[in-house]
C-alpha cells in the first residue's frame, strides 16, 4: 500500500492540534467569566508531583533496559542504551529534590 503515511500524518496533525484548541477553549472560558463578572483565581500549579513521577518512570525504564540487556547477555555497548533514560531520570530526580527543598 502506498498510503500508509496518511495514518502517521493524521496522528501527528491531531496531536499538534490538541494544544492550540485547548488554549483557545481556556481563553474563551476566561473571557466569558470576565464578561459575567466572575472573579478569576490564579491557580498556582504544583509541578513537583509530576516531576517526581516522570523521574521515577525514566529511572525505571533505564533500569529495566539495563537489566534486560545484562541478563540477556547483550552487555557492552548495548548496555549504554540504558544510561540515557536512566540519567534523564536521575536528572529529573535531582531537579525535584532541589525544587522540593527550595519551596519548603
């Protein structure tokens, strides 16, 4: 089939359309609230839980890939593939700890 790329293009286009549509809907909601005289509260978004979850996911992926390659006897250069998500996770974990103790 010569049209397999259409599915990928639709998926990427749909994913790229989600953010602007969401921002537009939030803007429209805020404008309606202002017109009706409803007070808009600024919500302080807490990124710490999401940062912790992301760091643990990346560390888990790195450890999983590393153990899989280690026990699958594909060590050596292939084992380096586990360092990338592992160190991304460690970096996110360090940034979580820095923010946690700064905001405390």
